[in-house]
C-alpha cells in the first residue's frame, strides 16, 4: 500500500533563519517549554507539547494567556478516544480549567491504558486550523506525539510578538 504525501518545496529550505527557528522550536517542545506560533490573521498562540506538559507549566500558561487552553489532536486520535469527528484535519478540544497534566498526557498517548475516567468537560473548540496544524507538525518534527496544548495570547496593539516572546529569555541570560 502506498501513501502520497506533499513534498516540501525547495523554497522551504532556502531560508536558513526559518530552519533555525524550527530547530529551536522543536528543541523547546522536547524539553517541555512553550513555543510561540504566530498567524497574521489569528494572532499569536503559545503551544506546549502534550507529551511533555507539566502541571506547573500549565498553571503558568493559564495565568499568562488571554483565553482558555485547548488541546489539539489528530482526528485519528480523537476518534480513538470516542470523540465526535469535526470534519477537520485536527480535533480541537476546550480544556476544563482544572485538568491535570497527567490526564492531558493520557489523552494524547495512544499507548496509554484506558483512562479511569474520561474528562466529561471536554468540548469541541474552534482553533484556527493553520495554527493547530503548525503545532501538530512541530510536535511530529520534534519526534513527540502529535498533540499540543494551545493558548491564545492577547498582546497590546503594535507589540512585536517575536520580541515579546524572547524578552524573558534575554532577561534570564543577563541574570546568569
């Protein structure tokens, strides 16, 4: 059986800065850190790999973002969990405020044993498909499970999202 996949164009490999940014993002996801994803139409989002998420990071994400946290999964994983298909390439679920990191990891992991109790508060959410797909693709490139926790950012008008994202890192480096 053969499957066809879209091949990246050579233009995708012509920009060394983009390759470095993707490499840094995948490394950050592997170590459990957040990555900022930006969309011209939909604004900025913070993403965490569901496989590496911890309770402390979830709490920081909840406290520092503008909206509710959402879990994005492949439609295959959502179907395996018995969730209603949405007809999109990815499933997006609104997370309850108090869901624990281990429950998120369990939802994302197809090798995990059945959940003792499936969270009943999970509802379909509507995150922009391009942002959800980018998060899933980054997780795959990082060799992690294709699932991510996303949170929308609310930045003041005129704020450079990339500069905002790098500011804490620059402060940590100066303090060291």
